C-alpha cells in the first residue's frame, strides 16, 4: 500500500507538482499502525489531477479535493489550501488555494496530523509532530482556543485520537476544550455521532469515555447516561445505555437498541428471555452488566427449542386437537407451549405435546 501511494506521488511529481502523503496515514505509519484510507496533499488543482489520473473523481461539493481508487484503496487528494470563515462552526465556507505546503499544514488540527512523507519516504515535520508522537501528546497546530472555536468538531477529534492512540491531551488543549465545549451544541448530531462512534469502537474506548466525562462533555453532548457505561465492546450496546432520542439511528439500530434495553432489565440466563431476544442481544446485555458471555452462550445452546418451528407439533395438529378454526387462540397456545418446553415442563416430543394440549383443552 505504501509503495502504491509513493507511485501516486511520483506521478504527480512527474507532471511538475509537489505531492505528499499527509495526516493519519503518516502518523499511523510512524506508530506502526495499519491505516485504511490515505490522504495526499499537493499544489496541483483538482482539474490538473483529473488530467494526471483520468479515473479520479471530483466530488460534487468541490472542497478542493479529488478521490482516487488505486488497487482498491481509496485516496483523497487535497489541493494545498487555507480554510476561510467557518459556517455553523463546522465546515469552511469556501476554500482558497495556497502555494506552500507549510500554509496548508497550518489549517490542520493537531501536530501529529501534520506529518508528511514525500516520494522518497522522507518525513516532513514542520510542527514537531514527531516529538508529540514520542511524548504521546495531542497538541493543536497553533492556539487551541482558536482551533476549537473555529471548528468544534475538533474537540471530539482530540478525544478520538487520544483514545485511539492512548495519548494525553496537552494542558492547553484541555483548557481550550473546557472554554469552547458549549459550541458542540451547534454541531449536527450526525457529525457528532460519527466521531463518538470512533471513540466508542477504538481499542481504548474506556479511556475515551473517561476523557469525555472528565472534560465535562457529557452535558454539551446531551448524553446524561455517559457515566453509566460499563465495559462493553458493543457499539450498539453503548448507545442502548446512552438512551438518546437526539442522535440519529437507522430503523434497524432503533429496534436493536430497544431489544437491548429490554434485555438489560431481564435475567439474561433465563431460557424464555434467551429464546425471545436471542443470543446476540442477550450477550450484549450481559457484557454491559459484566455477566459472562460464555455462560449466556452455553445457556442458549442448551435451550430445548430456538424457534417456533422447532416445536414437535404443527399448527394443524393444534387446530385438530382444539377442533377450532385458526384464530388468536393459536398464538396463545403456541406461546404456552414454547414457555413450557423451554422451562422443561413438557418435553419437546410429538406425542408428549399432543397429550399436553389435550390435557390443557379438557
Ligand atoms: P483517520 O483517517 O485515521 O481517522 P486522519 O488523521 O487521517 O485519521 P481524516 O479525517 O482522514 O483524519 O483527515 C485527514 C487529515 O485532514 C487529518 O490528519 C488532518 O490533518 C486534516 N483534518 C481533518 N479534519 C480536520 C478538521 N476538522 N480540522 C483540521 N484539520 C482536519
Ligand atoms: Mg485519514
């Protein structure tokens, strides 16, 4: 992947422009972490890039970037620029191209995200990003208060990188976050959720959550249950505990969240509960409560039935025994049979179930 990206840099260089790998990829490369997306910065304009790479795409909103897929890897190539005027405390209103790499790097958030690599693998480190990598420190490029006031999403990015890399926040960053955190309220829940999801799913998510709490961000994020999260690596489980109606979820996520919330109130080793809400939902609930997920899996495997069709009796059999046409009573009988089989009040055997129904009927 690195060699492919250096090839891209060489192609841009050959056309007479500067180009560097920048941001997360270089940071993670120096830390020995694998990265999935690669950012490149260059003084070539999008139109010029499309001439160099005929299959490169200019996104609809032209923020001075093109997207290129090369050997199945996504490259975001951004023209050197400075951002002017922030709209909604989030997106730059317009982009002005600049000539020098240094000027482009000044607009970036953290020193560790300004590290660049040229086509010969030389590291360009204008803002002492390497030193901060060595000291495991999240520091802003320039004044922290200004950076966070300009774009409050950077507050969550600071916590996200600290959590992902297990780094500390520089004292100036901590103070500036405390002074600007109210601006988080101006950012869309969708954007906040994206960053929070990254905090909740990274290796050191507990540390990330602690940071959010110690900075007092729970209030401005409107997450009053943030302090209730116990160890779980389930993202949807965390959102179930957070119980927020403000953040956006898909219908599937909403269903899952409400099943997990229900399972949290139940005994997750109970056979009927395991049968109703299933293994996944109960495992997530168990992980939140600190109950062994292995026990849950074992109990689940031992269930007498896992679905209605596992019952050794059919709807036809039941209708015949009760001598009635299909109706709501069938659902009632089914639920009783499921419960009684699961609690071992009757064995899941055809004749046993027929007899059980007959006794119940008479
Ligand atoms: P990763 O891709 O691992 O999540 P990254 O550092 O590459 O982390 P991206 O969101 O891909 O983060 O952004 C690429 C680079 O663009 C960053 O490293 C940073 O230099 C710059 N950047 C991104 N978002 C911002 C922002 N809100 N403010 C300032 N600079 C930013
Ligand atoms: Mg990136």
